[in-house]
């Protein structure tokens, strides 16, 4: 495709209610590549991202954007050799990131997992990266360190600034825009570790369905759902629609709500998490979230039905080693 002046892409997206249109796949691929490469004026990048925000990206645009992002991933990421990729981008406001215990339980059974995420300064959210060191998993400062952590913990956490700094730069633009851009969506869909299985948590209504359609264009088997605060954690206070995508087809499973209602966490710190892990504190929401999230992950990884996955998740939670940190070295 012959590259158009970038102003043509802005014009296509912003030509008013009747004149605006979505970009074709080739146009979207070219445009996002130029945004990532920082080869256009910053004013053009800002206008482009905010017009996409207003119009909402089409499935074709998102698929093209992901292709452009993946082509810029460092080749060394393929050394991670992981089974499951999980994006941790939302951060928590109301509850702690209990799904990290689900990850720890999978890792304790030999599942290799890559966690990746980013934090937005000033968001006042509690991110996975804030909790993991206290839970026993150091944050990788390089791809080489992430490979080493896989060997030691079966898990690694890689900041997006290391995995794909070009995309991380776009996420950080929220400080200037006051709004999130499609970069947050792309990071969740990225699967930088090239894992055969991927989990994505989203926040907004119907975004889970759009993610599932985008996932149908890629080889990995994926799970996407509206998680607590937008993180990959099943909130059992409401029915959760789980969308499993494999071989270009998506099926939906509903994880039913459980009785009870939780209050906002007063102590947003890992001390509460560790007390629950050790069995020193009862926490209804935490236990339900761990079991529900783990059940969903097991359904994806092992292609088993919800009742069997829930039974296994309950057994894994009950059998955890309360004398060790969740991510203690093997």
C-alpha cells in the first residue's frame, strides 16, 4: 500500500457525523505504525488518538493496530516460552488484586505465565506491580531478567515500557489528554510473550464482545471478560460473561453471581492479601474472586467445563502452602 499523508487519516476519522469513516485495515496498519514510530508531528498523533476515542475503533482497525504493535516487539521476548499471557493494566480502586493468587496457584502447579502491565501516574489505583514484590515476585527490569524469573518462579512480570516502549509512551499520554486512548486496549490484546493462551480483563460494557471478535483473527486461544475494575479478575457479585475464543470461533460461558456483597477495601495494601493467603483473615470477596478467576483460567487452559474447573480451583485454594509466599522461588 502506498502511504498517504497522515492528515488524510485524521480527515477520514474527523470529517463530521456524516463524512467520517473508519480506516481500512491497510490504512489503520500504516497509521498506527507511524504513531508508534513517532514519525509524525505530536499534534497529529494526539488528534488521531482522540478521534479514535470519540468514534471507537472498529474490529478491523484494532486488528491492524495489533499487527503493527506485534511487529515492533523485541525478538528476545520469544525466549520467555510461556503458556499463559495475562495483561494487568487496569489497577484496582475498590478491591485488592486477588487474581494474583489465582496466578500463583497455577504457577505452583507448573504453568508458565507472563504478566505484563503499566501504571499511570496520578491514577491512584493499586496495580499488580505494586503488590507483586511483597507477594514474592520481583519485577523484571529487562527481558533477560524475565527469562530468569520464569526459570525460578514459573512467572515473570514485565512492564510495558520494557516489552513495547512505543506503546507504553502512548498510554502515558493520558496525563496530557485527560482520557485513555486505544493504547490501553492494544496493550491488553498484545500478548507480547507469544503465549498460546491469553487472558484479558476489560471494564466497559460490550468491550468484552469486541475483544472476542478481534481475538478470532489471531492464533492464540483467548479468554476475555469484564473483570473487577477492568482487571482479569472475576467479580462474583454479578454474573460474568466469559468469552473463550479458539480457532476463529468464540463461545460464551456465564459464571454465576454468588450471594453476598463486599465493602470497599479499607486497607489497600499487601498486608491484607498476605493475611488471607496465610489463613489468618477471612475475606469472602477474596476467596470467591480467587476461585472464580482460577476456574476461568483453568477452563481456558484445559478446555474443561465450569463445574470441574470450580472443583479443581477450590481444591487448589484449600491446598495452598500457607507457610510460603504466594510466589516464593521453587
